[in-house]
C-alpha cells in the first residue's frame, strides 16, 4: 500500500503488534479495510493474526476490531420500538435450543433475526438441523429476512454474503494459520456478526465441559467476560450463561432426531434440561430488554411453550422459509410421526445396558464422535451430511436401569462397526445411585456490572 499520507503501512502495523504495541482505532480500520478490499496480502493477514495471537489485544483494540468487522458489510436497522434479540451458543452436543427459543421469543413479542451457522464439528449446526425438514430454505436475502421478521417475528437463516465479509476472510485465515483459539479474535468474530443484526439484547450460552470448546469453567468465564464486555460496549445489552456440556442436551443427538425433540419441546413435552435451557436463556433476554424480572421472563417463555403460541410461530417460520403448508401443519399438529416428512435412516439399532444400577453419566463427546463417523457431521466445510443419522437416548441421568434393557437407539445407514459399538457402550456409565448428584446445566451468569451473578 502507498504511504503518501499519515497512514501506516501493513508491515509497520504488523511490526507494531508483533513488538507488543497497541493498535489504534485508525490502525485497525486500515487493517480491516485492507482485508475487505483485498489491498493486503494473505501473508500479511496471517502475520497480523499471529501477532495478535501472541501479544493479545486490549479491550479497546478488541472493541475497535469488532466495530470495524461489523461495519465491513451490511448492518440491519429496525424500527426503534422493536425489541430485537438473539442468542449465540459456543456449541454443544444435542444443542437444539435455538429451534424452540426463537419462536418462543417471537411469541413474547420480540423480533429474532437469528443468523446461524453450520456444524463443522461432530454433528450438524442449527441450519443443518432445520434442513432435515423438506423445503426449509436457510438462504434468505436481506430483504427476505426483513419481511419474515416483520410478518412472523423470527427467522433462522445462514449468513448472507453481505454480512460481515471481513469475518469470512479472517476466519478462513485463522483456520489456516492456527490462530482460531485467540480470545480477541473469537470475540470480534462472534460479536461483530451479532452487532450487524442490529440487536437490542443478546444472550450468550458459553459452554464448558468434556463436549465443549472450553473444557473448564475458568476459561469459559474468560471468554464470556470478553464477549459480554464487547457486546455491551457496542451498545447491545449483552449477558452470558455459563452452562455445563458433558452429557448431551436432551435425549437426542443428530439432525432430524433433534428436530423431532425441538418440536416436542414446542408442544410443551420436551425433556427437562432442554426446556430449562430455553426458558433460562429466553427469560434472560426478556430481562435484559427491561420489561421482565428474570423469574417472570422465564415464566413467560415457559407459558409460550405450554400454550402453543411458540409452536404457532415455528409453523409460520417454517412456511415463510419454504416448507409447504401441509408439511408445516402436520409437523406442528398433535401427530408425533415426524418421519412421515423427514427421511428415516435405513437401520435403527438398540444397544443394551451392561449392568444393573443407575445412569451416572453419558459421555456426549464419545457419542457425537461415533455419529460423526456415521455421517451426521462434516470433516470440512461444504461437505454433505446425512440428516437421518442420529441417536435417541432412551434412559435419563440418575435413572435406575436393569441389565439388558435398551439405553440408546442409533439411526444409521452404514453398518455399526465393533469399535463403534464398543465406543458407544463406553459412553454410558452405570453405578450406584448414591453416587449420582443432579445439577442444573447453568453454572453462572455474567453481566457487565455484575460479573459473577450465580
Ligand atoms: N464462532 C464464530 O462465529 N467465530 C469464532 O471465532 C468461533 C466460533 I471459535
């Protein structure tokens, strides 16, 4: 780049960060503009990311990077009186929370322009789950998103080309340069996309545990703090829940099977832990918006799941996003034969409990890894996944079981190998009931002025 004005050159910017200096807002503007205008070389982007990885960023720098990334493309603007809200999860096994949460919030009068991702890990992401439903179209233009939000109140769509283009380039380069695991880069990537949605409030579900990105509470708390700080400083009322991610959420893992469970939750019959997460995260958002206390917000969401209003919104969202009226109506009716409309895998194999006792643990990661090998997840972006592959867990944590009863039903299209059967059996831990202690999935909340509100 030329330096005929006061603008610092890219090698100078990289050197400044490499040597532990602080980048100004102008420096970060120059860098992000270089990224989206392709005025910077790939090697320079990689070098800057590595310098950031090594020297970290101050809160000021992280905020400037987040703001520049957010403004690198289209940003949504909504009528001032609307309460525009969203949730972001750092990802977990069996995490289908967005499916009931978006319509439940819409039923409470909020607007939810949920821009979601595909799974790269063990099983699919929210978009993959929804694509198990024939006709569901996650690709919606900015104009279509605006129309659906106006008419229905919620949508769940993929990232459009025009939204935060800088993140696409930076994320791909982070992937190629081993700089994904860097707090300011993760924070700016997540919050810039949420900021571009034009939100009033955002709740983050930051997971920790065996089946989460962050294995321990302390590192998850550090990420949550960073996200909450950046979100609030960007003008979005942002809070976070730190939630346990060891055993799968709910009783199903996969794509189509998770849609079935989400529909059950929307019919007021979901598993307790899933319903708890939906009501806590939704209640939190209502509270952040200012019209509810935490308790009354939770009750409001629970009511919308019980009285069918959230289900009605889900049905309207399905139709607005391309599902035929007949299929949407049938899925959202009293019927439970969801596989009339979604493809069922060729085989269902049940595995048996090896001993008498109580269910002490179900290793979500082990389970997800087997399902991934059976086709439920991808190895690289763009790969096809098999929506029909999944698992229904037939026992609950803390439940007494007897040797020989079925504990899991695997939906698969290729044979289960001996190793896979053995890995699945190792995921189930049976022991004495007195060793079992029920715990809520939610460990802590993080808020800007009250960082450790348990
Ligand atoms: N999700 C994002 O949107 N960005 C990131 O950097 C990560 C997850 I890690």
